[in-house]
């Protein structure tokens, strides 16, 4: 059985992994991650297989109610192992603990497996943003309502 898990990580790890993801034409550098994450609660998740970093999720608070999944990726040779689902479930638990009532994310039409993942995990399409004449580049916005955690007294 393959050991797979996620842990909290660093911007440097995310930048290194993102440079290995072929779908990212021009991956963001450290400065953009620091700018986005500096003023809000955030979660950097690193997916590991047998202790090796192979994927990431970067999420942050867009408001006191909304947690935004900004960047994510899994190295091609490790796709299909359920790592994105594992991280998405961890993100949902983290967001609920911090009192967020919704998760939001956007993706492009060209990433069918990500779109399917989001739909399988209860996300709903809220809008479509055509960025060019190529429908594969359309941005699809998703939202998932979170149920608040019940605190025992």
C-alpha cells in the first residue's frame, strides 16, 4: 500500500513543485505568493507519496466568510492516487475550523479532471468568465457551502 498524506508546507516548496507542473506556462514566484498570503489566514498543503513532495494546494481567506483555493497541482506521474481529493478534504476541515462558510475556486475549462473533482466534492458552478475566443480558456467559478462545526460545551 502506498503511503500518501498531506502536511503544511512552505512557499518555497510550492514554487519548486509548480515549476515541475507542465500545465503552468509561467508559474508564480515567491513574491506573488508572499503578496497574496501576507495579510490573511492561509493554508499551504504539500501532498506526499512515500514522504516525497508531489503536489500542493494554496488557499487563503478572501473575506471572513470565504476561503479561496488559489493554486493547486500534482506532478503528472502521481496523478490518479487521490491526492487532490485528500487535500480538498483537509482544506474543507481547516476552513470549517476557522469559521468560513464557503470555499471558492476557479479553474479553466481545459482542466476536465479538476472540474470533475470539484463537482464530485459538492462544488457548484457559479459563473463562467470567457477570457478569450477559445472556450478551453474560459474560467469556471465554483463555490461550496460549508456547514459550521458544532462545538460541544
